């Protein structure tokens, strides 16, 4: 997080490790590129390393991001002062004092830059020696200085002197700089102690006394943020914004929407790092039916939330609210695609049950709309007749295709479901056939064909008891229906076959395997009462005879016999 990197930068700055401070502040800026304090801190670190060009760049960015912050002009003035831009420094410190007239650092900086501006130092007599690429060529060619070029701190010093020859005085104590100056001027510099030693040895060399070092008055070293005052100001600002939010919430509950919007907008102006103010205002726009305004606020909340790396739940909330607004608009526009897309984006941020429910509702509304637009009973009848023709020709896949189209054209027609169930039965697709038959009965409980189709599927699945119940249910609506009566007869034959023990070993094995998968059969076998009944059937015929008088027990025994679990001899 940006705060963590910022804290590391502050610690490094306090310990005097300015290079590490620059790195940490850079990491923080990458995470929070609109935080003016981070640029201010890095400007201070660059200035401490005498990198005044970089310090100036960061100071300008600080002022750009926060033009009403006096500290930014203090950074700007310090950077200009380091580059000997005295007039610019005076201007920067003066602007800062316009914002904060009592700021002592700005007053001190203005006084310092003003005095330097009035008494600018004479040009450095050695400045020309450091100009252009010839300097590097001379240093590389001379054996006494060639090795220095491999040392980063030496290279940095020479680059700084090239940019600002007046800074030479800062580095004359470094013997490498003195040695380089001698090479560039074609003069060998020595210290006075060295001269005396050489003279005693009788050597004949030109000796130039080491020039006195002129100490450059440094601007006050800026301290990194956060400062106690700034933290206090930030806390007070957040508290003030939260109070505005609370007043907005109270107004919202009273349906005083205009007042609520006013308070939420004020909170946003005071603290732009809390996107809940934006999403709350979006909620008000939603209640007022201002869907475009709601969507704009939600987009703003998402964008700002990602900049701040806000809680993903808050971003998801903004997207869900946007989806709700789009859903309201879709009732008129009939376009549910943006609604579905927005809810899907919200779920990628946070899988909230409410958002998922809204997504399902939007998808269902889209499907219903498509069905309404596609609805045409006349075409549905034509497709069903085409399916009937293919069914007669035993071209069942083609028949299924036309019956499916008929259902799409008229989803309320039970005949299309009944006919498609018959096709699925012919194709051996029993689960699909059963589903269509049940849908047919659901649409028209008096339609005998639905019971006939369902019973046929159950019979082929060897669920004879279930098929018997289906046929009998159909006969309640159409007692003389021959197809249903034939179905009952076939089921009775299969059930009696099991009762007589006439099943082949293969049939018995198949029924037992299927029966053991039936939850109803499993419940019967685990019932303590039925376990006792089954035991009496084998060991106590008298007790078994008494059990048979109970209709419920007799019905369960019949199911066990039909499934092949119990065999009668």
C-alpha cells in the first residue's frame, strides 16, 4: 500500500538515507499518483542529494496537484534556490506566504533567496573547464582520473558541476575533484603540506595553493510528511465529511432528496478519498428516477475507487447500483444486455447474493422479452404439423427440431410438448421425454395425452408402479381413454409377473439394481417396522398374515415385490 511505502520513505529520510527515501517515495507515487504529499517528500529527498533538477520537477507537480498548499511552494523555492534561480525562488516563497502568511519556513526561505538575489556570486573562473563532452574525454584519457569514472558518486558530482558550475565550491574538499580540475586545466594542484614535502625533495613542479572552500549557504532541509498539523487537518476534514454524510442519510430517510444530494455533494468536496459519498448520492438519483445521473455517479465511484484501491466490495456496490439504474431504463428500451454485463462486472469484484439475484432476474427478463418478440401461435402450429409429418416418416430427430421450434413460437401449447415427448421416447431419451410429458400435464392437467406420454416413459424405464399411478391419474380425467386403459393393463401384467416370481434371472437382477437406487425403496428397507414385517414373512407366517391386513404395509410390500427385492413363492 502507498501508506506503507510512504512510511518507509520517511524513516529512510530521517536516518539520512536519502537515496532509499527517493526509492520508497517513488513506490508510493506509483500506487497513489495523485497524492501531492508524496511528490513533496520526494522533492525534499532529491534536494538532500543535491539533485535540484529532480527536486524542482517534483515540487512543480506538488503545486500542480495542490495549488492551495503552502508547503508545496516551500519545496519549489528550495529547488530553485539550489539551482541558483534566485528570482524564481523569491517568487515561489512569496506565493506560499500569500496562502500561509505566518509560515516561518517560507519567511526564512524568502529572506535567504532575496539576499542572494541582491548579491549574486561572481561566475566561477573554472566553469568553462567543465563544459561539453570534452570534459569526459579528458578525464577518460588521463590515467590518474580514468578510474574515477567507475565510481557513481564521482560521476554524479561531475554531472552536477556541469549543470551548475557554481556548485564546484561544494566539492573542492574531494581530492578526486581537485585531481580532475588539474587534468582539465592542465595544471597539477597540490595541498600546501604536499608542496613543502616536494620542495624538500628538490622537485621542480608548479605548485598552486588549494583555493579556500567557500561554503554555500544551504536552504533549510525540508522535513518529510506527514506532519502532526497535516494529520490533524486530515482527520478533522474526514470527520467533517462524515457529518455531512450522516445529515445526507437522515434527509434520504425522510425522502428529502434535494437536501440529501446537497449534503453528499459537500462531503465529496471535503474528502475525495471516500467513494461511499458518491454511491450514496447515486442512490438518491436512483430514487428520484434520474437514472442518467445515477449511472454517472456510479461510474465516477468505480473510477475513483480503483485509483484509491478502495475495498472491492464498495466498487461492486457501485456497479450493482449502476446495473439497477440500467434495469429501470431497460423496461422502456427493452435492452437488457448492458444490465447483465454490469451485474457480471460487479460479481467479478465481489460475489454478493443480492447482485447474483438481480443478474438472474435480468437474464430472465431478457429471455421473456425474446420469447414475447418470437411468439407466433400460427407459425407454431405450422411447425408442429411439420414435426408430425416427420414423426410419421420415423424421422424423429427432424421431428424434434420442428416441435422445438413450435414450442418457441408458442410455449403454452401442450400438444407440442406431448409430441416431442413421444419423439424422445422413440429415440430412447427417457429423461427428456419425461420432462416434456410433465410440462404437458402442467400446462393442461386435463390433457389425457400428457398422462399417456408420461406413463409410457415410466413403463419403458421399468417403473411399473409409477407408470400405473400416472395412467390411473389420467383416467380420472378421461375414464374411457383406451390408450390409458391399455397402459394400466400392461403395468398389471408386469407387476403380477413379479408377484408370481415369473421373472427371469436377468429381469430380476435388473429390477433389484434399479429398486435399490429408488429412494422410496431405500426408506422402506430402513424402516424398523418394515424390517420386522419382512422378518415375520420368513419366520412367522401368522404374524405376517396379520400384517397383510394393514393397507399401508401391504402397499409397501407390493412395491418391494415389484422391484424384485421381495419374491413371493
